[in-house]
């Protein structure tokens, strides 16, 4: 397609050019040039010559004045007070908790930066293959506590701030959670960054720097209300790299022309430019000096802050329109895509992030001065779900349009570079973008996607010449109205490895959504890496007393880097002193959560009650609706009991938390029902402490660190075959809680590890789900009697206006009960009865909890990263140099 308009814009290089390339002897008429300095560092081949070019006096002056990492309480305190006085401009007389947090954070940030600089230079000099992890979410949580624990300096910092009159717990609570994610996808990515640094793998994370995150959740009259979560008021953990920018192009058209040799070229021209600005965050490893990098991209107008001509002519709104439109790209995670403009913004966001990241990766590779055929030997890019799939056609575009490679050579490089992690088998969650939208926003990429598809379909036709229907099934382009691009298929075709995140999930993707691709490529392209969690945050940081108790029995904290050492805890399962302290720690954690509940909701709960917790994204497949229907069932049963029967019942607190997507009305209805049931149950004198229902608003990582260690039972009750893995199930068990769950995701592997007597499983199996759904629509479907009574209570208005919940009820009664709530309800309720009985025998319960903790060694994100490194990335660790380890 030809296009008229302004000439093609060249992207500005994001490195400073050397002052001089002069080599050889220095003549009498001129002096030796200054040694090379660049904004973004040197390539491995240039470092040694650049180092030798620095005159000795300059080298000595730098070394003499290089800051040293603090090692003692007094050295820390000196750094913290200096920052409070000079960076924050506070004094002894107006230093509040916020300023004390700022000084502490800046002191630790400085220490991390010293290790960060050495790590980057060390990894560049080693010139080994690097991993680039592309995730639209990174749910990092608070950074200060993590930095203190990873550097093993929390004790000195706590003592130092104590001398100034501050409690470290109060300072930690001053930090806002980084609003860079929402659910398990982002928390997994954060665990992986922690593990890659801890295990010394050279790795970068690439993210978007959301100005407002997804949203801050508030509950008003039982309804979720979304308000902006502006978390960047004071963020000491990021470094703005205003000199590292990339111009990102949108819209425009494609000009095709032939050069003097008759070769056809394509040039993407015209349109709009948005500038990507880099912000870097240091990611420290535990027990190592390695500190990796997470680079976030923020969007700004390419043309400057505002249009001065429009401003002077009185068009004040128009003068800043470009700026506002550009900044919107990185403003909010998952903008509501119920409207076409929302869809366009989401796609714009994804391309902006992928293009900026690819430009950065390619720039770094070109510094090595290696031939392009070495690219995939130097670079491994992992796509965390389908959101970064546009990186595949973008790298192909860079290689053929900008670097001049032939299509086949470029495509081989692309396929060998990318790995794709699939996180769902649900069709509605597999991204598809309309062809007209991509044509409008990314015209050149649509051409490349069509060419990728043509080459792929030709390959398939040769392999399966008589199977025309297969061509339709596997085509990247879905022949719908309008046509749509299947991003998951593009990710499979453009990657050399595809992995699921639990054994059941990996088996399902090979037998359902990617069944044809297994036939085309063979089974070796598909593998499994069961998810894991970092024990540093989810045990040592979230539950420090339990971590110390375990360390006292295992002879140290080595288990935090080798979680399989936990198996030695089974030797202490009958140790009375150990059991007593384990139980006391659990009770103290429940008291802490009870205080948090009182402070945030005003409801008093009994810490001796069984704490039953479900905290995660609110979604129909995760079945919070099954849980709240079960709570109503319990409430109705309590109301029907006499006083003697009630005395025999185990008291229970049902705790919910999680956000519903702004446009997901059914999920928001579930939240409303939970809140309304809580209003009734918590104020019913007949019930008292026998049942409380709590919804904790604005669930995030720092709240999870309070909630997780306090659980007795956690709920992982997705319809079988819908949850890819789950990682909260791992966090709860590692902290001494038990699970009620379906045979889904990682629940299956957790059962295998801890034993089926230590988990409460219920419900139908994945292989039966399709048959049940078919019967709901075309066969005999009868609502469970117990569930019918629950619905009768809802429809009678016992929990407020029944019309508010009619869609939730009708979806099950009249519209096929897609998530099998009725089919699993009886099994679910009976399993909760078993839990009640089991909880009454506290000694047996305690044995189950301790045994479960001891058998959780498999579920470490360190094990995941080793599997990725060996099976998918083919990367080796780069250990810190001796002087770096010693803090020199």
C-alpha cells in the first residue's frame, strides 16, 4: 500500500557516540582523545580498551572517592540521616515516619546501586547469553523489606532506626505497593526476577511503568468502586533514564519500492510518534551480590510538552492534546476494552512496550559486534502469556526492514529467540485482535503477520496435503467477521518452545487448544514448567517467626536458597516444643490479621476460629460464587440449629479479597453479594462468632503477606481444567495452611507432594467437564437441592434487593451453569463438613500442617528458573566477581 506524507523518521540512537575513534600513535600536533564515554555503557569488546584509555590519575581519583557499602548499624544510620537531611530536606525536628522511611529506602537503594553497577559491567564483560523476560505485569510488592532481607542488613537497620525512635514495621508500612500488576501472572513474574538474580542468571525484566496501575479498589455500600491508584508520589526505587529513549511509531502507511539491485523493500512511513522513556529498578538477589535490572517504559509526547503556537492562539486544551494522548499509553494497566477506543489503547500499549524493549535488546546486541546469526545465541526472550506476542513480528520487521536480512534468515533467528509461556486454556482469555484494528494501528506488522501465516500454511499443506480443514483450524488469521489475529497461534509459531505452568495444564494445551500444532511440530516443542514461588518473600519476609523456627531446626537459612531442605522438618513433626511454637506462630499471625480486619472493616473476629480464606482475582472460573453460596448454606444451617447443636459447631471466619475487572459485571456482582451477606451474617445475634464474612478491599502483595500466614484453610476451587496452575495455593501451604480445592492446576502436584490425606479435594474431574456442560444444555439438568435453598434465600431478599443478584442466579439456573457450580456444590459442602471435624482435632490438624510445610520443597521459583534455563533458554549463571561479593 503506497502512502504519502512526511518522510520516514529514523529512530534516534539511544547511545552517545564516542568522542573519537582515533587509534595508533599520538603525533606532536595533537593530544590523545578523551577516553570513550557513553550514556548506556560499552559493549564487551570495547570495555578493556576503554578501561586502559583512562589516565591513571583519573582512575585513582575515582577509586579513592568511590562510595562503600555500609556494613554496620552506624554506617547505615549515617547514610540514612544524610539522606533525610540532604535528599529530603528534613531535620531532627520534622522527621516523621514518612521521612524516616525515605531515608532508610534511599540508603538501601544506594547500596543496591553499587552492586547493580558492578553486576551490569560483570555480565557485559562475560558476554554470555542473557534472558529478557517480557511481562505486562510485575506485581513486585514493597521493595524496602525485600532489600533489607536480601542484603542481610535488616537487623542493623532496625537497630539504627530504633535509636532515632522509629519502629521498622511502621517504616515499612509507609511504602506504597508498586502498581505494576494485578494477579498471579504479575506475581509469578516478580518471583522469577527474584530467582534469576538469586541464582546469578544474567536477566532483565521489561515492563510498562503504569502511572495508575490497574485501580485502587474501594467498597461503597457493597459495590466495588475503582479509583486511580497514583503510587508514584515518592518512589525511591526507580531511576529515570531520560537519555534512554525510543521513538515508537503508530498508524501511517507502508511504501514498497525496489532498490538498484531489484530487491523489494518495505518502509513504514507517516503516522504518529510516541516517545518511550526508560525507568530502571534494581532487583537484588538473596545471598549474592548479583543485582539485575527491571526496565520500565513510560510514554511521553515526541513533540515536546505542548504546542506553543496553539497555546499562544488561545487553544489551551489543544496545545496539550498530543501530550495527554501520548501519556495515556502507559497510564493504566488493562484499560477497559468494552469500547473500541479501549481496545485500540490496549493494543497500542502492547506494541509500545514490545517495540521499545526490542529496540533496547537489539541495541545491546549490536554493541557486541557479532553477526546476526549469533543473535539467538546471545538473546533469549520469554513471552509471559500472549500480551507480548507483537514482539515476534516486530523483531522480524527490524531484521528485514531495518537490518536488511533475508526473510528466511530473519525468521530462523526469530523462532530460535522466543519462548512462549501459556497461562490459560480458556478460549475467551486467548487474545484475538481484529484485522482492521491492526491494519489501522500497525499496518506493516499486519503485512508481516500475513506473510508469517502464508509461509506457515504452505509448510502445513506440504506436511498434511489432504487435510484442508487443518489449514483453517491452525491459521493465525481467524476467518470471522471481522477477521481476527489469533495471538496464541502466532506465539506458538514464532517460538521454539511452548510451556504450560502445571502438569495438567501442559497436558491440556497439547490435547485442546494446541492439539493441531503438536501434530505439525511434534511433542518436543511443548513442555511443562510447574510454577513456583520465592521462599524469600513468601516465607522469610511474610512469616519471619516461622522462617526463624525452621532455621533453628535445619541449622541455618540455607533452605531459602534450596527449598528441598524443608523435608528435614518431618523429623520434628512429633517434637512437642516445635509443635507448640509452630502453633503459637500461627495464632499470632491470625491475631495480626484479626487486627487488620478490625482496623479496615470495623468487624471483630475471633482468632481461635477457623480462618477460611479465598484471595485472588475475582472471576467466574475461580468460583468465588461457589464459596459465597457455601457460606450462605452454612448460615442457613446455623439459623436452623438449636443452642446445643450450635455449641458443637467449629466457629469460622470466611475471608475474601480480590479485584474484579472494571468491565466484568458478573465478577462485580459476586463482590456485591459477598459484602451484602457479610452485612447480614456479621450483625445476626443468633450467629455471633460462629460465622463471620469479611471482604478485604484493595487486595495486593503487602496485604497478602499479612493474610497468607494466617490461613487455616485456603480455597482454590476453580472448575477443573480452567486454572493453569495457581501460585497462591503454594504460598498458603508453605505457611502452614491447608487447602480445599478441585483437581485443577498445581493442586494436583501439591497433592502428590504432600499426600492426599493433607489436602481436602472435591468436585468433578477435568475429563468430565465437557460432558457435564453438554448435558446442561441438551440433556437433563437438575439444580442441587442445597443450592436451590440458597437461591431461594437470595430471591426472598434476605441479603438485599434480589434483582441485584438475578444474573448470578440465572447464569446457573437458566443459562447452562458453565462453571459447574451446581454439579460441585454438594461435594463442596460435604468437604467443608470434613474440614470442621478435622479442625476439632487440633493435634491431628497440626500434624497435617507441619507435614505439608516439610513437603513443599518442589514449589520454589528457583527450581522453575533452573528448568527454564536448561530446557528453554540455554543460559548459564554469571557469578559475581570476588571483589563484588566482598563489597569491594
